[in-house]
C-alpha cells in the first residue's frame, strides 16, 4: 500500500490551536526529527495508549491452562492446537507453543502457522 493510500485511509481531524502552540509543536517536531503530524500523534499515543489486550489466562481461563499442564505429555500437542484455535478466535496475537516438552507463550507474526506451535 502506498503512502498516499495510507493517508487517505487514516482518520483526519481538523483542529484549532491556541496562539503559539503551532510554533511549539513545530519546534518539538524538529527537535525529534519528525513531522508535526508525527509529533502530535506521538504525544497523543503517550497520553492515550491503546487498551491492554486480554491475557491468555483471561481468554482461556484458569481451568483450561491447568488442564493443559496436567495432560499426559503425548496428549499435549492436540490440547495446545485446540487452545490456539480459541486464542485465534479471540483475536489475540499470542499463542501457546510446545517445544522440547515445555509449554511457552509467543507473540505471532504474519507468517505464523498452527504447525509452528509444536516441535517434534
């Protein structure tokens, strides 16, 4: 997606600034080597951070995680895959992995596939 397309898909907001504020924003943006828009967005992100996503524990529940840890080792791969399906449905970017007999959590990227959860 081109920069122009990204800009047209972004929310636009007209804003009246008090006298002198534009100059202060411009000075801050130059000091930080970014555009005035990027400076304003950085300040807003700092003041209004995105909400924390729910944890794996909140999505799956204590009982499901305890059940996973109490499952026989040979049955754990299927459990991990089933729980990862629930995490995917919840929209979280975290998944469970089973590597060398240990269960861990990972943040996934675009190239994640369910087969990456289990290491033989």
